[in-house]
C-alpha cells in the first residue's frame, strides 16, 4: 500500500488496482474467410506450397466443425506459417484467428503461441496490427502470460503501435499495456522501453476509447516511484486533471486514482495542487458527489493524499470541499466511508478548519459511525478527526451532544482493537476530558467503571504492547489524570 505520512496523525494511503482493459475481436474471422471455397480463390498472388497447406489445415478446423486447440499442434503450426508469410492477406487471416480464439480462451499459453503474434504485431498493415494487438491484450489478462509476453519481445512493437494513426490500433495497444502493467516487473520494463510519453499523449486523445485505455495504463504505471517521477516530467498533470472532467466514469476513476498515486510523493503535491489555480481540487470536489461509489472513493483518496500538505488542507475547505462529506460518511458503501473518513482526518489537521468542520454538520455523522461501525480503519480515522477538532471548546460540546464521548468509550473494555486504533481513541478521550463536563459525563455514564478499569489496564495489555504502547500509556494517563 502507498502511504501519505507527514508529521503526526497522518492516515495511511490507499492503493487500488485498475480494472483490466482488452479489445474483443470475436466473430470477425468467418467474415474474412467467407463461405467454403477453394484455396486458390482466396489469395493472390499464388501461395507457396507450405502456405497452401497451412490455409487448408486452418480451414479444416475453422469450417469443418472440428474442435481444436489453436494454441498447440497442427492448428498452431498453420497459424505460425501464415504469420511469417509475406502475403498480407495471410497475415490478416492469422491475426484475426488469433484475435478470435484469444477472446474466447484466455488461458495460459507457451512462447510458441506468443511468438507468431508478436511477429504479426510488427506488420505494417493496419488490420494486422489491430488484430495482433487485440490478441496480445486478450492473453495479457492472464497473470501467467504477462511476464512471458514481455520477455518474448512484445514491448517494442506495442510501443510502436501507440504511434499509429489508427484509433483502434491505439486503443488495443493501450489496453494490452494496461493489462501487462498489472505485473510489477512489467511496470518498470514498460517505462524503460519508452511507453510513458506516448501514453500521456494518447490520454489526451479525442477518441474516448483511446483515452480510457491510456488512462488505465497510466494508472497502473503510477505504482512505481521512478515512473511517477518520469510521468511528472512528461507533463502528465494537465492531462489527468483534464480527464477528471470527462463524461466517462472509467476515465474519471482512472485519472483520479492516478493523481492520488502521484500525490503520494511530497515533491509532486505542490505541482498538482497549483496547476491552473487549484483546478484539481475543484474537479475532485465535483466528483465527491458522483453517483458511482468507485469514483467517489478515488476522488476522496486523491483529496486525502493532496491534503497531506498544510496549504492544501485549507484550500480544500475554502473551495467548498466539506459539503459532500456528511453524505459520504453516511454512504452505504464501506469503501466510500473509509475514504471519506481518511480524507477528513487529514483536512482536520489544519487549525483553521476545526470550527468549519463542525459548522458543516459533520460531527453528527462522525459520532454515528463510532456507534454503529466496527471497521477498525473507520474507527481510527473518525477518532483521529474528533481528536483534532475537539481542541475547540464548542466542538467538545457538539461531540458530547452527539454522544461521541460514550461512543469513543464503547470499544475500550474489550481491548481487542489494533494498537493504532486504541492510540487514536485514547488521544481523542484525552482531549475531550480536558472539559469538566466531559469528565462528569464519563464518570456518570453506564459502564464508566469498566472504561476506567480498561484505561488503567492499557499500559500492560498485550494487544497494545507493540509500536503504539508508549502513546497509549501517555494518552491513558492523561485521561485518568483529567478524571481525577
């Protein structure tokens, strides 16, 4: 996972793999061969004998109703022969066959299958390029094939195809690279082979299909730090920020997630945030109200990572970024709730935001989450936010009115939460119990004795005896001291 940690109270970041993209070419082969006919009528000029035999063999399997595995034996030998031919019509037949069979069967294959497809990808014929890149993209959906495709030398022709003038070839090449880039080693090799700059260019394509697949490929490639640096140098920020305003849900998802990953690196955050006067925040804030939870989640994560910088925490609020948060915190999608709680925790660090968070009606949904949610990550982020805003006396009152104090105490007696969660919960209690009213409420509350007992036992509890034990000890001692 990526982390966005800077200073105290920083929540961990989130890494989400993109969905794979591949172009289907099913059903195109029969239209190419047409009805049964003599081999001599199919191709001009006349075929070599081995090519004639390959065509006859292929027609036997395609038109004779014979069940065949095209990834081995005689069918594969026939396809390999056609792939190596100087006859463009034969190359097209082989490429279309590979595209169709790989669309139907995306299993693990050998280098004997991949080699002729790479040969076809090097063709100068657009139809051959289109079908060959689709076949490679289909095979690249299988994890076992990803490294083999790259090791067999597929990257140079694929990157060359990114420069094609044909949108469908561009689309298929981008889709194949998207699939290949889910392999960690391939992420590095693709960048080394020169894929980044062409992908940035294609992400700005007027063709929505090309745009979508190029954005997906860029997302996968942002998982490597060196790639992120090179993408920043290649001018990816204006392109991705522009894609946030796309009408395509997938493009919104990919671009928001890619920006979130780029913002993991501290040096990149000012560049992203300052582009066209904070345009990225206006676009991300608009996506926080998307009807799609996946888009909401990615937009939240991007805001969260960018809000690791102090000036961005303030900018989010100044641009109206708090308004969507009450609804997101009440979302029925757990991913959205986690992302919203995490983003809010970062935004709440800035002291000028402490009152404004309460004024936007966010305290009530935060306290409701403490009452009903058992997800440790959500509890940690919510407790961290309450800790940050509770330094304001009016906010202490608002938290107590929403029963936030009791809800924070709820999980303590069992001592089963992760140490990091207990550290945030006890820190929030330490701030709240600086109020005399909070101390009286805690002592009078049902189960207050069990909470006090838990606080006294925390320093020696095995569940918090690791990295957070010193912080927990200090927090527990502060709460007990306040109560006394």
